[in-house]
């Protein structure tokens, strides 16, 4: 009998082909309260839906720049008050209906209407009229020039929705993005599937599952067991070195827009007294909070502005850790005997861990805190909407959001006509140098008014399987766009 020798080429051809992985399971800490990004402040909604299910006229790129999305291009009138957007052709919603200018008008009129529940309604206040020129052209007229309009329209709060599906959007979202909503198993996961008629390049992934894992120990176990492929903003920084040293994983260390603050209720005594707020600010040891709550991952901040932004002003010295100064300020405020405040904390580890450390630091100057741990929906109801709190800890992940301090009805209730004027001037200013000067003045004003205790800028560590590429490293807005994500091995 003649023997046969299989050459390497023959062996390779004889082996079955290994199918390219087309599904992805990505975990985040918080479950969305519902699925309408245009009517809630919860960043978890955008974490799942932004640029996946929903799109706006413009969008944030991974580097934070603004790029066209459903608007192919736009022009601005000479006086800066009229923007004309040319819409993409051939775009459909996931229910098969055509996207056109009427949907843009409906969305923006809904966002700026008197009965609007949009958490960022202020973004649309300058719009006087949204006019349909033709099915592919929209004209937006402003009350005054606003160079930030394309930036504002990139927010998740400005994504385009259709009137036919808006009523059921909280449980059955219908967008124009590369993925269609499939299923929400509350308490566990949201399933997305590739949209076959997407106007852009088809994503490599056929399916995507977003799982909700708030417990750091459970997050570590799920990642190690291979139950999840990616964890965006991994909640147990103490475990990151273990992942870095394991060839099965990659650790992507990015930054976020998340100014983590000890927010204070400026409208209620005793926190309506700047001396008390200043005392609290001096009682805080930022480095101890970063080390104890974040295992050293985070950048100290002295105002509500991202340190990586070119216009950031270092104001840490205004609220340096100084317990003796803090006690003196309390005495000047007539509170030398101390006081008791509530400290309401949402679920993220930075808040729960950080809250324990802050409570201990305040105790050193005579302030006792009653810690109340809230689930995210409770926090939104009691603190953000109800303004029923003394202190809270939260990361503000919205991009370039110092403008919230010009809103007296915002949850920490800072009412400063001087600051409001700064922001009004900034809005009408287009010169880059003048804008930089105004942003510096704005940062300094809120720091000197000790509106809140400014803690640190939130890092954004992502743990992923080694064979995945295309994930966002940084978070110019809170999102996990999957259109460019693929398996390479």
C-alpha cells in the first residue's frame, strides 16, 4: 500500500474554517431607567443607545470633535442666526418608515416645547423656529447667534425620533442607527441586532448584548469567566493590574467628561451660606478620596471643568485640604458646635466608596452625615428632580457642561446673576481667545463661590477581550458606539 503524506497546505485546507465572532456582550454598571434619551438625565440610556439605536443631526467622534450624522452638511447665515441642514437621503427608521425633515422638526419642537421633559431643554432654548424647506432640508432659526449649535445637536438629548414611535419610545425605541432594539430583560440585559437597511457602512457585529452588573466583585468574576467580552468603565480598579498581566485581556485606560463632585444644595440652610460650603470644600482631601475610592485612578479638580480641556484653569489652591481653616469657617458661620447633613449616594462605587471617605473627613471638622444609599431611579427622583438632599456625590459626564451653573432650578440650585451673565456673553461670542477668557472667568466664579466640592475627573478604564478592536477609549460623551467594533481573532 502506498502511503500518503499530507502537505501543510492540504492540512490547512482540510480543516474546517473558524467562523469570525459576530456577537458581543458588553457590561455597564447601571441599568437605564427607560430607553428614551430625550427625556431623562440618566447617562446609562446613552451608554446603550447613543450612535447604536439613535442618531442626531451631528454626533461626537471618538476624539470629541463634531462630525455629520443624519445631516450630511450644513451652512450658516452671515449673521449666525440661521443654520440650514442638508439631510442624508435613503435613511430609514427601524420600523421601515422614511426619515425626513418632518422628523427633525418634530424632534426639535418636542424638545423645546412648553411640556418638554428633556433633561437638557436649555440646549434648544435659543431656537426660534424649525422650518421644513423640503424633505431633505431643514432650516433652524435662532434668536441670536450661537456657534455651539452643531455641538448641542450632537448630545444624546437631541437624537432624532419619529412622531409615529415617540409614544412608546421608553420601552420600544425606534431609531435610525446601525443596530435595532430587540429585547430588554429588566434587571439583566438589553439585546440589539444589526439593522440590515442601515444607511451607513454595515457593522461587523450581528448582535450586541448590554448587561448590567453594578457589583464590583460580580464584574470581576464575569470578566474572568468569559461571560462578558467588554466592561466599559470597569468598577473595580483594584483588579486592573490582574487584567493587564493576563494575555486574554486588554485594559484601555481612557478619560471621561465626568467631573465628580460633592454637590451641595445651595438653596437650603445651612448650605445657602458660602462660609459653610467653603468649610466643606476645605475639609475634603481629594487625594485620599482618589486613593481610597478609586485606587489612585483619577485627576483632582478645583472647578467644574475637564483638566484635559485646553481652557482648564487649575484652581485647586482655592479649596486646598485644610481642616483648621474649615473649623474656623464653621465658627464664623455660627456653627462651631457642628451640624448634621444628609449625604445621599447613587450606586456607582465612586459615590458609595467616596461617600464613606467624605463622611469621615467631614466628621473631623464637626459635621456629621447621615448616609442614605439610593438606587439610580430613586436618586433621579429625590435628588435630581426633587432637590431633596443636603449633599450628594455624582459624576457629571455630559460634555462641556459648565453651563448648568447658569440654571437656578438645576438640582444644586445655584442662583448667580453674575455667572449667568458670563455664560450669556460666552454664548454670543465666537472669537476663540475671548471665549477662553470667559471660560476661565466662569470656572473661577463657581470655584470662589464654593458652589460644590470639586473632587476629581473620572477616569474611564475599559477591560476587554484581547481580540476586540474599535472600542472608544475616551468618553467625549457617555456612550459605547459599536458600529466600528469587531473581533480580530
